[in-house]
C-alpha cells in the first residue's frame, strides 16, 4: 500500500515517517520524495538517528552527466574497500572493465568474447550486457546489505540514465533486497516533455517504476531550496569530460581524429546524452575542418546519433538520423547500410512492415549495379533481413531461403578477404565476410528447423563447426545450445546432452547466469526425456536457484517439471506433498492430469519447461 505522507520540505517530517517504518516493516521499503526537500539535511538526520553501523550513500544527478549506471558506479567506488577484495568479484573482470576502465591496454579483458555489448545495432537480439552489469552491481549491493543496512539517497532521479532506473527496479522489485532502502527524489518530471532513453514519455517511465516498487510517497515543498553541492565519488578516469572537450573543440584545439575518437568513446561508454550533445556541437563547428572532413564528420555524427537513439528506443528520430547519415556519404555500401538499419527499425521495432519493405527496396535499388566488397557486404545484411521478413512475417519459406542462399553465393568469393581496417562495424572491428557468412548459414539452419526438417537444419549448423574455433565465446555458447536443441529434436539425446553441457560450461566460466539458467532448463528437459529423472531434477533445481539470483519469474511449468521429476523418480510422497504446496502456482489442467497418473505419464512432456529454441529470452529487469 502506497502511503501519502505530506511535509513542508522539512526533513524531520520525512524522518518521522522513515524511522518507524524501517524498524517495523520489511527492510526493502523505498521512499519517493516528489518536490523540493533538503536531502543533505535528511542524510545528516538519518545518520544521527541510527547509531548502528549503516552505509549511507548520497548523490545528486546532473542531466549533463548521464553516464552508464553513474549513481551505482559512484556508490561502488566510494565503498570499494568493502568489496574489492572479495574473491568472487575477481571473476567479473568484464563488468569491472566496463564500469572501471583500465588505463593499461594489456590488462583489458576482451568484453566482446562474452557479449556483443551495446554496439550491436543490427537489432537482432536483446541487450545482454545491460543485464550483466545490473546483476553485478546488484550482487555487490545485496552482499553489502547482508553485512550492514544500506540506504541510497538519489536526488534528481529525473536526470538518471535508464540502466540506473532498471537497476533500482531490479534491486527493489525483482530481488527485494533486505536491509536496502532507496530514498528517491524527483522534481518537476510531470512538466517535462523530453523522452528518457527507452523512448517512453518521461512521466510514464518514472510512474511505472513508482508503481512497481510501491514506495512510501512523500510530497515535498514547491518552494525552491538552495541547491546543495553535487556529490560525486567518481575519479577522473571514469569521467567522460565531454564539457572540457567541447571547450577545446570550440577553441580549435582538437584534431579531426580526436573528434571522431571522442564521439565513439562517448557511445562506447553509453553516455547517450553526451553523444547527442557532442554531435550538436560538432555540427555547429564544422567550419574549422576541411570540406572533406566536414562531410565525413557529418556522416559519423548522424551515424552515432542514430545508434544512440536506437539504444534510447527513440526509433522515429533514429530513422531521421540514419536518413541524414545516408545523405552525407558517396559510398554505395554505406547508403545500403543506412537503408538496412532503417528497414530493421521499421520491421523489428515499429512493426511497420510497409516501411521496412520500402527501405529494403531502396537499398536493393542502390546496390544493384555495384559489385565491390563493401556494397556486397551491406547487401548481404539486407538480404539476410529480407529472409527474416519473408519467413517470420510472410511465412514464405522458399522466398526466405532463396534470399539467404543468394547472399551466401555473392559473398563466398570474399570469405578469405582481408578486411579494410578503416571500415568498422558497430562493435569497432574491421568488417569481414566471414562473420556475415556465418550468420547467413545459421539462418539457413533456423529456417530448416522451423520448417520441421531437423536433419537439414543439423547439416547446415554443423557446417559452421570449423568456423567457430576462433569465434568469441558469446557465439560458441549459442552454437552449442542450438546444436543440442537440434540433436534433441532428432532423438539423439546423448549428443544433445554433450552439446548443452558445453554451452553450460561456457556460461558458468563467464558468470553468465542469465543464459546459464536457460541452458539448465534445457538440460533438465533433456535428461527427463532420457529417463534420468533425478539428474533432470538437479538441473531444474539449479534453474530455480539461478532464477532467484537473477530476478527471473518462476513459471507454472517450472514447478510442474519439479513435481514430474519427483513422481517419475519414485518419490511419490514428496510429489504429492509438492502438488498440495503448489496449488495456485501450477495449472488446473496439470492437477487434473496428476490425479489420473496414467494419463499424466502419457502427457508428461506437455507440462515440462523445456526452454527456448535459441539462447535468447527477454530480460526481467527490462520489463518496466
């Protein structure tokens, strides 16, 4: 129940509501202060009122400094002496490198071995890296809260980046961390008309968060309170320093290559607001560069702004940016790429198939008379997307397969082509045909799978085997998972088990609990089909634990799978007891079948949780 506690901006009134609730209620209470209050005074009163050891963290957010997970990154920095030496933290070297970049290139782990990161704007998967970072931050804060209570006071939450908002949601709603209190101050967000990173109206996004975490609502004063000094625990190595850079750019002290590097690094650090701000400044100061540099900078600015807007889910503006990007290049390949990105946004994000088809056709028209590698590379991605549209939306298998095969044929001559190091893809690597050919071959396998021709699908998939030896681990785990699924559908259970275990080991090695949980479900299903019910139960229980750790919802099929493992392993007493405990969490259809065990044995598979076809699911902390 949301409580309305009205104040006149005096922190003592807020403290009066805070103190009894935090002592007598579940210790994951959150407070939502709308309007002006003296947060500094409140922080001091909390410290005085709670003599026991307590972690109090305060930060005030500035819209000009909206970098990835800024308040939580500052929190970890301030308290790094408490967690940095924990043994398990060292296993998260990729997350540490993202949040606290190393200045030593030799010590930098290859983040793209475990995730394509933020830069995968082909829009063919969810953002996995965001989940990993939020999980890492949440795990540290949860462990700290087990040692001593933690209060996090965030002033001006309306200036937050979206991943920080997701992190609050994950900690307070999905995980319901005990001994953790959020005091969140928002000001004037009802009157703001700008959109936050996910493209939702700002008021709607914050209201969704408020409704989910069900906080004590405190109405502060409408009077303007003198702003307190911004608290920032970040060290200089983490700051994007975009304001300093803008000053030097305006004073003509920055070289052309430095501008490009700053633009790219701002995007790489996910400082989306800075990308947009820096883009505007660059466009307004083009006259200090040569005409050729002006044109190239305009292309790169609109490309980066478009990518940032894609990450913001601000798709309509992203389309306009990619249209402008297209106008500032003479490269046929780059024009085709712009058409492909626009078509993908229309089709996959706006569900506007007519808009997608329009830009698919525009891209094909532009590329039809060119046979250079760059154009064929982008044309291959366009054909790959046509195949997606043809099958997933039009259900035309033959048309989809024809386009994929055409792309494979015109790209084959370039398989061993040495890529131009000056032409980069979205993850900062030189483009090459090898990755795209692998993607096309994988899609051929997917097409045969969905058609029901599992043998053909397996043959296409196995043709990738020799190409994955040097592939990033992020692809290997997906490769072995789908391979295991193919073996499963062919009734080759031992081979399926072997492939799925390889995927599981990779996930475990890189602390990828999100995908590890998915593979665990698939292994549970596989062992059930093999008649190894106790082993199956072990994997299903492991799935439960990983879901609890990652904040995933446990479904009725999860519970049903556990009951079936107990029943078929011979532990009928425990199975009966579990059914009674879980009534309301399992389907009535399952209960009806359970009461007729013979019927249940013949229909057991339909009640099992088997996991997705490919290693991909939505992330729970993104559902806000």
